[in-house]
């Protein structure tokens, strides 16, 4: 029997053969294996899988894609996807966009070698005997939209030997500026919902509302993806950051031992820093959403130097939870409470809760709702952090209490008016692996760019000077951090154009975040924009950029492969013995960076996948997130 790859509850859309038959929507348990995707009836009271309702063989799948939601779709049907096979499309509705993305990209990975994969698809539903997108009345009609990448970004064929591209044509194609990103829909929240504050929040603008950790609030208005208007238990109203609250029904967030979005290396560092025998925390498992791991620190035999053990929380077919020995519990808090008093197969009972949640509240999108222009008189400059392409960067405080980084833009280095307009859009980009833009000071010269401050500084310096004896897991988790931040930018149609270790920062937990995304568009420096100049990022650029200045998300993929190489060489200079002219010639002729000593063959294959000569043969960042997670899972099992 094939091992389950993914398992989730979806709403399935059904319609009888007659086009006049009504649609119906039923919740089904979907299970993906290497051989098929099957769906089952499900007993929600008992948490039990019941009878098989249907299945699709993996080798019969021709396309996996999103579907544009129906007009005025209810909240539970905002995230549809389609699996197209011989009998037509199978429509499923995920609970969140993250779940949908995970299933789509895992399915694309599984079906990438299938025959007869489609190159066109229908982006809208088949309904009432017609495709809503193109009004064709034949269900087997060829799709009306071209897929961006065939096979989910994977190439089926063998890689051909690279040839030197033709020289650039006299009329160089002007790079197309991407459309400004649309704020993502906030899944799971709705007006009237009761939420619980995960963190304290002190109002930063007069219209903000104070949040007190673990207290309840009611959502009055969803302003955008980043801010809600809410009311507390005492009748006070104001704006709150959406990433500081969780739905009241989601039980784990209220417990101090639950550390959301923490990876294995970060858990081990935190437990070793606390250095308490029996110290523990619960974190998300890397492989699947909705799965959890208990990380425990132990000092065997009373030694000062301890070690960490990691236990996946397992579930029975009846939905009961257990750890090492089969002591079953109806929920995770009961399981943790039991093991706080009984080791029962663990290396130690769970003696001490270890958490960094209170000290590490996430960054907000702006310093208060609607605030993007910052008064420079509220900034205090403390020390210089470095000198970049646009000028000096300093560490400082906003209103004397919030840590910030301040880029002081030297005059003549940037197309300021264009950037100021773009800054309003960039502030809405929010992801745990992106450095948050807080706002700008544009009423004086030089203008300032105010961002989140990360205490461990530049990734390149961190690799060269601060990282001591890193493990294989730690290095790959850094790569995964960057890939997830870039996957978010990719989903927002944003191109970085200068991705490299020097443009990533490291926070106090060791999390890597991407910075300076899109800023190279505003450089006023002919030498920087020319591949002949020493300032141009030649060492991180693919052939189409070196020869035609053609930027895309696929040129960012190439740069990511070089950044992985930087991580696995602990910050060495790519092509260190070559000058720019030699690099352009060699890369165009098919030369690629060598395998770093710390990277095994599988890691190096991820890098080389990013360095295909043809841009459309490179994976997407969503593909890379899945690939890297698969490699990480194998490392977890062997370490």
C-alpha cells in the first residue's frame, strides 16, 4: 500500500450527467498517494474515515490548476482547484489558499512525468453545459488559457548540452515592470468573528487598539490583509494587526508551549540556550500542514551538554493523538498534560515549557494602520550598520521604543518619485521571510526608508563570520527560508532582480529574510544597470539577463541557485577566479558553479535545476519549496 503524501478535508463539487441537474457540495476526506488521489465519506463526530466515494489514478491526470472562484462565492468556496483527467475536471475547494497551494504543487510534482499533460486549461468552472471562461459548449474542448509552465515547472526530457546564445539584437527588449501586487485575501477570518490575541500590541497610531495577550476581540471590519478594525471586551474600538490574532476556536495558539512557524534548528537552538533537562516545545511539522512535533531537551546522566529529541504527534484512524507509546488522547493539550507528568516512552517527561513567543512578536505592515509617511523627528539614530547601493543604513528607534533600520538614500542614487509611489504597494507585502517595510520619510532630503531591524545582520557576513560548524539541516533550512519568501513574492507577481546573500538578513532566531526586493528598478546608475559594469550582479545572473537584460521570476530562480551555493560554501564569492567578462562568456557556453564540499549530490541537483539555460525549464519557487522540504524531511529522519 502506498504511503499517504497528503490528507485533508475538502468540499467536493458534484453534478449529475444532465446539464440541468443541480450542483451539490459535500465535504470529503481526500488522500493523495503516489498511485492515486482518493476521496472518502467522513464521520466528523468520530473523526473517522468511512467508505470510499471515488478515486483518480495519478497516471491519468492531465492538469492540476487553480479555478477562478464563482461570483459572490461563500467563504468556504473561495479557494477552488481542479484535477483534470479523462472524464473531465474534478473540482475541490480548500479551506485556505496555503492548503490549496500545497496540494497543487505536490500534485504537479507527482504527475510531472505523465503522458499527454495539457498545455492549455480552462480557468473557470464547467457549469450548466458551458465553460464559463470561453462559453464553449463541449466539455472536452481545448482550454482557453496557456499554462505558464508545463509539468509544474519540471522538465521531462534530458538536459541538452548548453550552447552559446546568439548575440543580442540591436533593439533590446525593455524589461516589463510587473503589475502591482493585489493584497492577498485573509483566509479564515470574517466580520463578527471572535479572535484571541497571540501577542501584546501597543498602539502605534491614534486609531489603533491595544491588544493584550490571550484576551478576546471581535472583528468589526477587514480593512485589508494586514489590518482589522476590532472591539475589545470593554467596548473600545480600533485597528489591530491581523497577524497578532488567531481564531478563538483554534486551540493550540493559546498555549505557551506552542511555537508557531519554528523549524527544527531554531527549536534546538532555543532548547539548548535554555539548557534545562526536560525543556520542551511543540512546533509545526515540516512536511504536512496540521501536523505537529514535540521537541525535548535532555541531559542524559546529568551531563552539562545535552541533546534534543523530536517526536511526531501521531493520530489513529479514529482521530486520537499519541506519541512514543500508545497512550491515546482526544486532543493535543491533553496529550501534553499527560506527558508533563509521565515520560511514557519519551527520553524525559516534559518538565519545562520553553518559548520565545512573547519576546518575538511578528512585524506589522506599517507602524499603525494607514501609516506609511513617517515623521523623521520620531526617529532616533543609534549606530551605523553598513553602506549600501543607495547610501548609509543605520540602526535606530521609532518613538524611542521600536527597533528599526533606516536607509538614508543619497541624492542622485534613486528615481525617488517612482519609488515613493511603489512604496505604498511594497508596504502591503507581508511574509515571515521578507524584511518588512514600515514606511518612508519623503518630506526632506535625503529621504529615508524605514524597515524591520534584524539583529544578526547580513546573511553573507553571518555565513562568513558568525556561523560555527553548521549542520546539514541548518544550511538547508536557510535555503528554505529564502525559497518561501521568494515564493510569496512570485505569487504577488513581484521580481527581486538582485537576489543574493548580501540582500538577505538574519533575525535573532536564525530565520533568514529577503530584503531590498525590487529596489534595483530605481537605481540611477548606468554602470549598475550594464552587465559590463563591476556593480552589475553578473555572478548571480542567468544568460538572458547577461545578454538581453530580460528579468523575470525565472531569473530570480537562477540567482537563488547561486545563493544556495553561497550558503553551502559559507559565503565564498561565486566564480571567484573569473572577472565579469569571463563569467558572461563561460555561463553562456554552459559553464556552471562546482558542487560545494558541504553539499551532497541531491542538494547540488537542486542548485543545477535552477541553472537551466532555458528559463522555462527552471522550476518555480513554489516547486523549490516542496523539493527542499522533501530533502529536509529525509535529513530529519537520518539526523
